[in-house]
C-alpha cells in the first residue's frame, strides 16, 4: 500500500498560533500559580481538548469563570456579549487566540453595518465563529447555510428585496463553489436597480482553500482516502465533502479506532491510500494514521 499525505494537511496558521499562545499561558500560569481555562473548546478536536484536560487545562463556560485565573479565548472567537461579560471580571488574565482571519470578518461586518448595510452571511448559524460574527452586526442580517439554499430561498428573496444595501461574507471554512453560487443568485436578484448596492467580501480562509484543493487532487489519484479530524470540526466536514465527491472510498475518522471492520477491509484491498487532515489536527495524529495504515500492509 502506497500512503500519501496531501499537501497542506493538518494544523493551519490560526490553530498553530492558538496552540502557541495556550502553551505560553500554561507556562506563565505555572510560575504564578494560576489555573488556566479554555472558554469553550480552543479548537474542534476532541482528542486535543482531552489531552489538555489531562494537563489540568479544562473547558469552562462564561458562568463558571473563577477570579485570579487565566482564561483563553478560542480560535473561532466569542460574541460581543461574552466579551463584555469577560471585561467585567477583575483579576483574570485574558489570552485571546481568535484567528486574525476571523477578526477581519468581525471588523468588516462591524464597519459595513455601521454604514447601513444589511449583512448576508453564508455559514452555520450554530457555529461559534458565525455567532461571533453576527454579534458584531448593528443592523439587520440573514444567515444561510448551503444546505438551505432551496428551503430558505423565499426568506433569502425577501431579505434581498427589503434591503437596498447588502454586504456578504462567508464563514472562513466555506466551500468557494457554494459562496460563488450564492453571490451570483444575489447579484441576479438585485439586478441593476438604481440606488441598490451589493458588496461581497472574500472571507474564505486561504488555509481552507489550499487544504481542500490538495485533498481533492489526491482523492482522484488514490484507491481510498482518509480524512482525520474532529467530528465537530466545520473545516474537516468540508474537506470530507470534497474528497468523498471524488473518491467513493473516503473515510472520516478522529483516530484509527474509529474504522469499522468493513472500512478496514476496503483499506486492506487498496494499493494506494491518501491522507488529509483538518486544520485542528496535530502532526502526531497524522503520523499515528500513517503508522496504522502501514501496519495493514503486513
Ligand atoms: S482554518 Fe483559517 S480561519 Fe480557521 S483558524 Fe485556521 S487559519 Fe484561521
């Protein structure tokens, strides 16, 4: 079995930065005797979160914050209300790992909504990144997920009809084809009516784009594809969609233990297997998968 890891697999710039800030916080807290907490999971990788819990760094919610502790804000960001609540605590050290690409979207929607634009967001309204983005909008907004393009087309049409100025952004981990589809639909509906404006920002993260392109290319060339990453990870879910459209033997697992007997049989029959990994998947988990697949050869 030939095992190939797709280019651009694994930890992205934003997650690497978040890990590094958290590690620094843990070191500094040790010296000062402070406890360190993550406000919500730092990243969407349950195995990594468990490893940190074993080191005494636990996930808490905003109502459980203790005085004199160090609180680490996750890479997907928090809402405006959560930030205001945090600022009311005295005696806590805040470490903000919000990815700069997410912070850029916060700034864009804040600015445009203050200029009177209604904001159209393509993404998952329950995802922490999207909740953070919508909290920064002072006016009207509408969130639509690509799986709702048909079901919510009426609501979208009415949103477009009732606003003269619309600004669009996409969740950083979105698929470009879906965003292009949505933007074309909006442009067509708005047409060239005088006094109406539509502005769309490119907000899909380049790390996500590169990862999806490289994984898609590899998926076409191998007998089977393995995608490693948290089941709660948005970017890993998109990665899996991309590869499974190109390779019917595609598997999404958090660790080798997740393979079923049937999956293993397919992998054992494969001459070539590709691996890709979501942006929150550390290098050790990719190496672990390579070793596991290597043993199937024997
Ligand atoms: S996937 Fe992109 S937006 Fe998300 S943390 Fe990584 S670099 Fe930032």
